[in-house]
């Protein structure tokens, strides 16, 4: 079965607001986590990753937080833009969750 | 663009037939992974090849098989197609079994 999963299948966000997408995993030995963005008709695109020896990592407008105590990670997108509308997947090594569809309202 | 190319982009097959999907990895990448993504689902890991050897396999039956060639291009073969095999098949490449993988745009397979 899947080792990673997302809390909510959909998220609607007002343009300019911050988005938070959550993900839970079950394998406490997991070492590496990745967030992907998949736009309609395209393959998944790498956004940001984090290793288990870190609890936070920042990229351009994105931040990933890892809480190993509760086996939870999140992706925060600052100042959400229409181009951020997509399906977001968290992945643990080669295993993907089901995805959260983010819709940005104008 | 990721530099990973897949062909064909779309195809329709009949139940019981066989299909071969192809993938050209990003230049210099020696590891390729294949995924099946059903509509509305996350990608499911099929298998991975590293330097022409299978290096891990997901929960897929033996009728799903693969090859990786000396130039690191790859094929996914599916025999005895079933209706449930209809999905987007994604290829992803990486360097030295590294963790950051780059996906192609996928091959849409419809089995009728």
C-alpha cells in the first residue's frame, strides 16, 4: 500500500494568499521527501525536497516543513499565483501520495 | 523542459494485445524509473533500472517488463493488456540512482 498520503484532495486559494498543502507518511525510517507539481497534461515537476536530518527548507516562494515526530510534512506556497493551479504530490523516495488539487481564485 | 522524452504520446490498444513504450533519459542520467498513473491518482512505481539492471520493482505483475539499453534509453513492455492498464505511463530519469528525478510528459495508453 501507499506509504504517503495527503490530508485533503482539493484546496481553493485566493490569489495572493499563502497556500499550505499537508502530507502524512507512515514509514518512520523514511529519509527523503519530495514535493512535485503536476499541471494538466504534463508529467510531475520537481518543486523542492527535504531530507530527514532537516525540519525546514526554503526555495523560491516555497517552503517545506518536516515534522518527524508526527510523520507529517507540508508545502507552503507564498503569494499564490494563478500559475500555481495544479495537482501537488508529496513523495517518499519513489512512492507518491494521491495528490491535492490546488485551484487559485482570481 | 526536463530533457526526458517519451513515445508515443497517445495510443489505443485492444485487450490482450502487447504494447511497448519508449523513453529517452536526460543526457548523462543512468537511472530510469517507470510509473503508472491512473486518472485522478498519484503515480504508482512500476520498476527502476540502473545501468541496464532492474534495481527495484513495485507491486506490478510480471507481464509488466522493462529494458534499459547501453545508451540508457528504456522501454516498458506490457503483455496481455487489460482494460485497467489504461493510464498515463511516466518515465523519469536520474543520475546514479539519485533522489531527484525528472519526468517526461508520459504516454497515454487506452485499452479497449
